[in-house]
C-alpha cells in the first residue's frame, strides 16, 4: 500500500485564526464607518433641513473605512516597515 500524501506544514505566520480575525475586523470596520457616516449625515439633515447629508456621510464613511482597512492590512502584513 502506498503512503497517503501529507499536507504541507503552514509557515508559523499563516495562522488561519489570525486571518479570520482580520477578515472579521475589516467587515466590522466598514460597517461602523459607513453607519457612523450615515448617522452623522442624518443628524446634519435634521438640523439643517437638507436631503443630501446622509449620502455625503455615507461616502465619507466609506472613504474612511477604505483608508482604515488599508492601514489594518499594512499592519497585518508588515508592509511599510523598513
């Protein structure tokens, strides 16, 4: 009988739980940034009687979420370190 193929060992820095934590963190980060932007835009609309503040808040929240996600991924991967 032949030997069954073995799975290659993962390098120590490729922990699947760490990766799952990164993905969950990215999702929560986007949700919080966009939700906070929407809420702040809605408050702006209520105080000023406008109809576009919530949309502006969502766009600003999305941009902030993308910037924060890039920073988190750089920290996770170690990019940008000399």
